[in-house]
């Protein structure tokens, strides 16, 4: 038999870390699939910069240095990619 002290802190932790329901897991997977479908139809430069920025946690300045362009150009690409993703998802 396991014994654990029930305190306000442990109850709070349990509430915040509750297991996901099957429906939540399925919805997350569908959303991820839709997101990656949308990312894959982006223009090559937008896709690369978006992935570096959001998934690899590079800054605009770091991406600009890698690609030999301005941080402003990278930001514009990422913003355009986000708008394209939004449009793709709204249509589908």
C-alpha cells in the first residue's frame, strides 16, 4: 500500500497535472496533423524560417545571420507564414 501525504501543494499538483482524456489526445493529434500539413505547403523559405523560429527556438537575428539577410526580412517571413497557416487551416 502506498502512502503519500495529502497537502494543499500535492492536491494542487495533481489538478494541474491531470492525465489527458482520450478525446483530448485525439484532438491534439488531429491538430498537429493539420498544422504539419499546413506547414508543408508553405513556401520553402517561410517554412524553414518558421521551423527555426518556433520549433528550434532561434531568434530572428540568429536566423538572419545564418541566411545572410536582415532580421526584419526573417520577421516578415515568419509573420507571412503564420498568416498563410491561418488561411490554410480556416479553409480546411
